[in-house]
C-alpha cells in the first residue's frame, strides 16, 4: 500500500495533505504532507497487521511480470493520480515482494 502511495505522491500532493489533515496529523516541520500521510498509513497498517510481503501471500517472483501486465491491461490504474507504465508497476510489486 505504501509503495503505491509513494509512487503517486508527486502527482497527489494536495490529496495527501487532505488525508494527513483528516488523520489529524501535526503539520510536518519540513512541510512534506505527503511523507507524513504515507508514514501514518504505514503506521496504521502495521498496527493492524494489514501488510504482508507478497512472497508471504504465496506470490512467486515469476508471477510479478504477468501481474504487472494484467494490472495495466485491466485498467486497475485508470484512476491513479500518476499513470504508471508496466515497468513502474513491476517495480512497485518488487518493492512489496
């Protein structure tokens, strides 16, 4: 989850600031609301035990390319603030592996 947020951050600064404010985060000293929002999501998902590496969910490394291709072909990314390429999606999947 955080990997996708990090990828989208350059094109979603305002949305991330709104998210951080909705979470009632203190204004970040460096003004980086996106980082603050992503860290908050990371903390929340960690507290709830939501995030697991893809390998622990049974995903094999050889499945990452077809998953990336399918995500792009199925328009999973259509509403993303930053439109990824198949290579971008593969990189996100690798970081979550």
